[in-house]
């Protein structure tokens, strides 16, 4: 029997869950507190003509995203054009710049030029990473993770040792490379997973394969083209979308979620999928006796960083700047230590600049640049305008030095900052985190917050605080897992 199902939140996991549930013939209603679709992947336009993606900007693991469209008889190309970036990105060090080429053979040459034998070692690393990718992204992450028994299969048993769950990523990388710049290049992707490389299982070398080997892409029109496409698919299946609709409570009757209170109105449902922040859902939307976890549980968890972001509209073109630029003049280990252990504003920060107008002039007025600056920071620290401006000035100074320009500030015609307080306000994000729960070994698979509410049979969670974890492809997979679990329950 088909059900009337509510989905709270229209981020990637919510859109995914809504699409699969509606495809099965259910009456699906998606409630979004903000004015547009996408959650952290929202987009906004300015009066001056700039178009900013607010969140994700790295289009990696294209096959995983493509698999979503294929499940509905579509292709991503039906909705947007994907452009391969070459170079994929550049890394700025204190003594020079390293461009990461799109073609793997050229990357191999780059590695060999920096460290004798590193070209062959890159082949070995990527061969191993491909195995992890095919097991991890095609099987491991698709489990609902109610029990470790889900991972007991001949194929998983055969490949268990290859997953390197007990080796940390930092050690794993150093088995292959010794040049500091190559180590930093290989460790960089796991920053997206929300923990220092020394605390991430070596399994996640799959990120290197999913990024460097499969390429870095850009959807013309911006990342919101992906969420718009997913919304269109969900709508075509029959899902209904409600924007500016703040879910205030989930009401429970006879141990079942029976209604949502949305903008003061009581709406009855047979089933609820919470793609909203897990901690917020439990602590603010549910009566205490129906929560999976106590406040102390969340306090002990390792959360991914928050971010200080600046959206900048620049009059005139900025030379010597690529689509993606990583400013790694400082020590990665120090910055990650200050995020995860000292939990303070960084003393010598690393940061990232995205300039989509280098690829897509539609994101900025003619002869102008669209620049997005992002600096990872510890979640839960004090956020103030003064602190934001301090780091803004440092990032601009380093950007000027790299591009050989002066007085960039005078060329800024649009400027907006976004940090911890905004993540809390817009997404109810726990401690203002930007990426969810870190993928440490003690927070992997069954050890993540449960996708099921243990006391309410018809309430499931999805998104970056539950399985399989943070990131765009995992969130899309999370929505599919939640939809499949809902089908089993009812």
C-alpha cells in the first residue's frame, strides 16, 4: 500500500529520498525551511549579475552521480553540461605552484618529475584505490548499517583486507610517497571527510581515485544545476515541494510519527524521512523520550569542520587564477590540529579559492570575476564579524600575491561572508558544522548514528550525519538507502 510520506529538507539526501519514494507511487511532500531547493548547495544571484553557488563546488565521482539519473531512465546531460577541468586544480606552496593535470599520464609525469619512481608508485596507489572505490562506493556505502552482519558476504570477506580499515590514511600515503608536496596533494581530498589524515582509515584513498583518476568536473550554470535536476526528477515522479516551510515539531502517537507541525499547521503523514540536521531533528523536533541519543553522545562525536566563506564579485579579470586553487603555503598538520584538537581559529591557515567565471562566464557580468573563498575552521568556536574580516584580509593578501595583482579590495563590487552562525541559522547545523560527521574509524558504518529511529518505527534519518557519510555522492546514496528502508518497513 502506498503511503503519504514527508521528507524534511531538500538537500541532496532529501531530494534523493523523495525521488525514489515517489517513483514507488507514494505521495511525497518535501518541506524546505529556505526559499529554494538544495540545502547547502543553494545558489543566489546578486543585483550586479553575479551567480554564486553557496556550498559544494567540487564535482567528483561523476559515475555515482550519474547512477542516480540512470535509476530514473535519465542522464545528467539531459539537464546540464559537464566540463572537465584542466588543470583539475592548482596548489600554491610557499616556493611555487603545482598544477594538477586532467590527463592521468600527465599526472604520472608530474609525480615522476618530483620524486624518482613516484610515477610507478602512483600507478600502484591508484590500482589499490580503484579496488577500494569499487568495493567501497559500489557495495560498502550502500548498506543501511543496522548490523556488522550486513558486511558478511563472500565478496566482502575476500576483499576485507584490501579495504585497509585499520591503517590510517597518513601512514598509507607515506608507504608510496616521500616528497612533502606529493604527500600534501594525496592527503588533501580527505579534508572533505572531516578529520585529519592520521584519523581517517586508508579505505578513503578511494577519494583520490574518485577525484584525480575520474577527473574534476564542472556543471555549467553552477552546482545548483544538479539539485535543480534532482528536484525535476522528483517532481516528475509526483513529489510535491513546499518552500519557506519550517518544520517545528514531529508529533508522535502510539510510538508512531503521525504528523508534522509546519509553520504552525498540523499536517498528517504515514511516514517521515528527516533529511534535516540529525541532532536538530532529535533535540528540537522530537519529544525527549523518542530520541535515539542524549546530548552527551553528540558532544563526544568528531564533527567535520565549519567554514569561513566569502562570496566576492570582482570588477575586472584576475590573472593567473585557475577555477580551483588551494593555498597550501602553510602546514596542513598544524591547521588540522587547530580544527580538531585545539579547536580554535587557525594561526597559519590554509584556504581554497574557486573562480567559476574562468570556466563559466555566465556566473559573473562581462569582464568580471566570481570568486569564492573558503577557509576550514573548527565547529562551535566563537564567530564574529571582526574575526571574519581578519581572515578575509589575510586571504585577499595571499590571493593578490599569487595573482600578481594589487588592491583587489578596491575592485570588489559584491561581498558577502558566511560562517558558523549562518550554518546554524540556515541549516540548524550542529555547532555550525559545514560537512557533517567526520569519517573516522570509530564513526564508520554501524558506528555512525542510526538511520532508523529506534523508538519510532516510521521515522528514518538521512544525510551527512548518518550512513554513509559526508559529501555529495554519499548524501545521494544516503537518500536512496533511506527510501529502500522505508519500503521495507511499510
